[in-house]
């Protein structure tokens, strides 16, 4: 897929979803109108092992608040989204804020209109979707910002292979890594092995002890992401010889 044109963003052609077509097209993103059973748009991206499908459900803040009372979002749309796509986002579009009484306010005709729902209840709901439901939540202020975010999301998944995204590795450098938690003995020893480097963290997740790591065969080492046949051979040799 890396030599082919990236997947377009497929947009549901029904009212509401189709509003995304023009602003995405203006940004030079390839888009196609279709009918989606769940979600407002989706595309195919590069996963860790093969292609994955990414789905996005877009909700204006007014629609989201209404769905909290009707139950349609949690009872039908989000379960369908999670069943249809390997990676899924809820895109919440529009401004809202907490009133002095702890309720939600949304802008209306140059002023702020009170909504009889608690701000904390909405935030708790979104946090539950993220932490327990396996759903990413993104908030944008307007459709222009939604298109900009979708462009960035699409680019991340389609312009590079999964393994080529390496910005996160800064967290695994020794100086930074210690800020979060102390590396285990397995992690420290693995970092000294040939060809391991930043993959030492993954090695520490794989093996519970130094004894288990030393006894592992090449085939077991190759189960660790990023470790191929040659590296596995070099590691086993280093652990079992005096060189």
C-alpha cells in the first residue's frame, strides 16, 4: 500500500455527514461520497501488521446533548461504530462551557444559552467512553477545525507506515524514561544487547525475568515488535557466548 495512492476519506452522503466533503476537498484531501452504515466518515490506514479501517462519528454539541437524553448514541451508533472499525473516534464539534451553577452553556445568537444538563455529567460521559469504551474523543470548535483535524488524522494513518512513526520514542530515552518509572533489570540489560536500543521497553514487557530472557529462543525474540531474524540471532548469541 505504501507505493499506492493513499486511501480517500469515505464520507456518508446523508445530511449532516456530507458537510465534511467541501472543506476536506478544499484542503486537498481525497474524498468520496458513499453510504456508511455507521459513522460519518472512514478511511483505510497503515496498522502494525496490515491495513486497518478508521471510523469517525461526528456530533455537534447540540446533537450530542440531545443523544444523552434519547440514548441513541450509546445504544445504537457507538456500538455500531466500535463493531465496524478497528480504530474509532467521536468528534465533538461546537463550543460549550460550564455555567456558574455547574450546568452547560452553549452559544446562541451572540449570547450563551443554558442547557439543563450538568457540565460534569457530560465530561464524565466522555471520559467513560475513552477509558472504558475504547473510543477516542476529539473536540473541535467548528466545521473548519473539524476538517483540519480530520486532515491531520488521515495523514497520520496514510502517509507513513506504522513503524515509521517514531516521535513517541523520545519517552523511552533513559533520561526521560526514568521520570515516569524506574526501568526494570530486564529493561536495563536488554538495552545493552546488539540491535535492541529503544526496543528494550518491549523486551521488558515480553520477559518477566532475566532468566526467562536469557533462556528464550530466537523464535521467541522474533515475537517482539521490530525484532527480526538477524537481530534475534545476534541477541541469542550475545547472551550465550563469552564474546
